[in-house]
C-alpha cells in the first residue's frame, strides 16, 4: 500500500528465502542450542573438509549465518590450533574485532584475552602462548607481517568481510597469495556476506573473482571443484574451493518514498516515530552518514519520546547512537538486548551494515547515503562527501531487518531514484585512498616493484606515483624508490602514518621527543575535545588555544591534565574527553617504547624552559613541521567571500605552497571551524588533515602555524626561495 505505517511509501516485496522461520530469537535458547541452529552448523563437516583439502576456501553467506563466530571455533575443535599455532580472523573494523571476540569468548566460556583474544592498533587483548583464536583488524595483521612475514604463528588466516574490500584487506589478500607460495600448509579462508538473490549473484561473482585470484595451481579446474584430502604431510590443492551457505533469512518488505526527501534526517525521525506508533514489537535501525547526524537523530527522537510518554504505547522509545568514534564501552551497550518494555532505535553509520550483529531489529530506515572518502592524487588531498550508497550496500542494510522475523526496510528515496542514482557496487577503498603508508609497508616487506604487485584491483597509477613522491620527500625512499636508511626502515616500523612517523624521528634529532610524542598520541585518538558547537565548549577550548595552532594547543591540554594528576574531574570541568586522554597516554607509552627500540633517546625541549621561551617552542614546531611540510599552505589576499550571515571568518583562502599549477594550485583551502586558529588566519600553516566537504572547500584541521623560512630549511628538495625578480614585481 502507499500508506504503510502512515507514511507515503510505495511498497515492493523483495521476498526472502523460502525456508520457514526455523527459530525465534526471543525464546532464550541455551548458547549451544543457538549455535546449532545457525545456518553454518549444517555445513561444518563439509567446510572443514574443504579447508583441509584446499589452500584457499571462499565462504559466502549472509550476515548472521555464523561465519565469523562459528568458523574459528570449528577450526579450534578440529585441531587447527594445536602445536601452539593460532587461527586469525581479520575484520576491517575495530569495533567488529572487539565485539566478535567478546561473543566468541562467551560462547567458549573463557575470559576475553585468554583463549580468545583480539588486537586492534595500540590495543592487544591476547596472551602469547595461551590465545588460540585471535580476532584482529586487517591492518594489525598486515603490521604483524613485518615481524613475521610468513605468519608462522598461524595455521589458518580467515579474511572476514572481504566484500567490504577495505584497503588493508585488499593488500592482505595480495600478500597472502605470496605467502602461500612459500607456505603451502597455510590455509586461507575468505568470507563475504550477502543477502537476497540479487546480491548473492553479485557476491558470488566477486567471490569467484577472489577465488580465481587465489588459484595458483597450473591446472585449470572450474571453481567449485572439490579436491581429495591431501595425504599425510602433503600440501593441499592450490585450486581454491568456493562454498555458499544457503540462507535462512526472513523476508524483508522494502518501501520507498513517493518522492525523494530533501532532508533525510528529518524523514528518518518521522518514519521511526510512525513505526513506533504502530505499536508492533521490534527495534528500529536507522542508517545515517556520520556521528553528527546520529547524535542529532538521537536528540530529536528523545524529544519525540518525551512527547509520546502519555500516549499509552506498549513500548518506550530508547534512542541510541552507533558510530566508529563512539567509546568502546558505549558501543558495547548498543549490543545489549532491549529490556522489556523498551524499543531501541539505533541511529548508526554504515558500521551497522554487515560487520556487527544487532539483535532484535525488525525495521530498517535507510537514508541511502554514506560518507565516502576519496583521494585525489592530483591535489594530494582527500574529500569526504556524502554520496549515495551502492545497491549492494542498500541490500545489506535491508537484510538487517530480517534476522528475527519478517521485517521492513524503508528507503528514504523514490524507487526511480533508487534504480537510477545508486551505483551497483562500491569502488574498493584501494582505488580511492592515499597509498603512501601502504607503499611504505610493502617496500619494507621487500616488495620493491610495487607496480607489478598482484593487486586484486590495481590502484590508479597517479596515486602510486604520488605515494612514491611523498615518501621520497619525507626521506623514506631514495632516488631509486628503494627504502632509504635510516628513515624509511624506521618509519615503516612505527605504527603511524608516514608524516607522523617522520615527525617522531625528527624529534629525536632535534631534542623534543617528549613533546612530539604527546602531539602524535593526541592525533591518534578520535577526539580530544568534548563534542563541540556549544559556547561553553568553545570557551574552554579558548583557554588552551595558542596562536601556534592546534598541535601546540594539544600540548597545553596535556600539560594541564598531567598537572591535575590526570584527573577526570579536571577533564570534565574543562570539556576535554578524559577517555581520549587516557587512551592518548597509553598510545604515547607504546610509541615511546617503539622509539626506545629504534635507539632514539628521550628528550624534551620545553621541560625546564620558561613559558616564554620562543626558541624552545620553535624547536618543537620545527620537528612537527618536518613531518607536515608537504601540507604547507599560505594565506592569500584573494577576495574573501562571505558564505552566509553566520559565517564571518571561514572564507579566508589558503593555497597549497607546493603546487606549481594544475589542480593542486586550484584547490581552495580554509581553516575548519573546529580549529583553534579559526579566527586567527596565520600567514603560513601546515596541516595534518584536510578534507573537501560538500561545500567544495578543503577544510584544514590540526593546524600548525609555521614560519615560511622553515620550509626551505626543512625541505630544500621541495621548496626553494622564490627568485628575487618575481618577489620584486608587485
Ligand atoms: P556472520 O559472520 O555470518 O555474519 P556471526 O557469526 O557474526 O555471523 O553471527 C552468528 C550469530 O551469532 C548471529 O546470528 C547471532 O545470533 C549471534 N551473535 C553474534 N554476535 C552476537 C552478539 N554480540 N550478541 C549476541 N548474539 C550474537
Ligand atoms: Mg561476520
């Protein structure tokens, strides 16, 4: 009907699997019983057989079928974790690695960090010699390969969520193929999610492409060919196996708007309220594009909830947000089942698309948008734009509604727009990312000819060239694009972006490791300031703000927090995120240990120096600039355009200093409103991050004010003083 739930949605039943609902999660089944009822359970013997017989097995099955939580346990039981070896299961997202590990530990009845552990960057909750199943981010496993290139600790690597095609997953797949040539005993499992017939078809094509990629046998056999078990001591077949788990999804009815909305946030809230008023059981999951939107939706829904309090509905509305920047403890709370009498409405980013299991969702409201990061090798800058998701993503999102019972998915666009404006699939991250860090890692793994590396999807040539140029400018590569000593090898060893790694090394030479460690640690946490926008937060921020910019302001925050005895109360009264600071402190310790290992002595420029010692401060700023000089920008006197009545300062135009012309020269930069320099506009700056947003501007964040002379001093290979005659011509 056109008026489902009082909304004007045009309906279309996309149908689900024909199988009748096998179980109802509302019944509290014992964990073991629950596990037996998962679709994967019936396939476990065959799966174990395939894994034994084939070096690579590709498993396709919809979200919730048990791939992530069950397969590692089957492998454990079948003896793959014997002889001190481990099974690794990689996830593109940190939160997934953590929650999945917690769930598996619960199912196995052990403490997290013992037999079952997880590892994300800067946080390893596993015990060497004890942990058998290790869930980690794909990035962490990549980094492990630098110590242990053949991954000798592992008998099986399960690359999970391969359909997401994250940058690290793609690199990992390329490397694993190489490792398998040297280690025929290593088993690789690649798993990928699907829902609905259409998506299964496209996922199977993807899976077959991956399977073909892994085919290192010289004999051509069709995918799906099953090998005999290898004889004792013999390696498995090098032709991959492909296994599809048939699903047991409930049907999901998809509804579209009659006409696309211009304000999907508002429409999403309205849809949620309308569903709630129907008074039928089931939690609601809303897909939005970012943290701000999720928080805004929660606020609006809380108001609505208060308004509805007297309306005698069976359930009370309980809105919660779910996004990657959310502190881990809050994230875990989202996964708790709703208490009796409560209807959870989860406002989430695409983090909830496939990688985590949310129980009890019956309704999905999909904005059909997501933030998409895209790297432009011509400017060397990124954009983060809100863009329509792919149809494959939309189908995954809809599937979240059909886990418990038949569900509903409300797409906040018209069916015509859905068909015509959404691309079929998402471009792999590999093809829209800055690859400097990746190239550095590959080089340090001894892969010198990056161009001929076996990429699952080759990145654009311009991006490769730019990555090589940037690494060369930072001193990580020599003139022949080989890893340079000592910077290249040392930078590769640090678990940081190349610019941050470079500034740490510079701090060792300049005598200010203490300060630069603090800045780098602060840049490695999500956010130091309490969510902004409010006057009191801005005022608090202003107390730490200095004209030298955000990076130096971070130093002030750190110092004051340390002087308070790392007091939580201090953090709260100053609108600083205590949790972020604690994490920064932990990261700082770890980085300090890295520096010690590299033989870099601790030093401090500001300790004991007077607060007015500009020279000491300049030392710190120069060390920071030694990592950031590529991103140097100069204030122009170009006409300042007033963007709106509220906007009195944002339109000062900066231009990249390095650009000789072309697209990079055309990029217009301005200072992001969250920067302490928003109203200051120094002549010369370096920035850690700049993103193009929907207004078309590149907005700089985490800014350091510099003196122009430093550029020629720190990077004479990149910047030269302008010839006198051009300076005279004015
Ligand atoms: P897949 O990886 O195939 O998407 P999972 O192994 O993540 O599937 O999940 C299998 C099942 O385990 C889910 O259907 C759900 O019932 C249960 N499950 C997984 N994670 C959790 C969790 N954190 N809390 C409760 N149940 C969970
Ligand atoms: Mg999974």
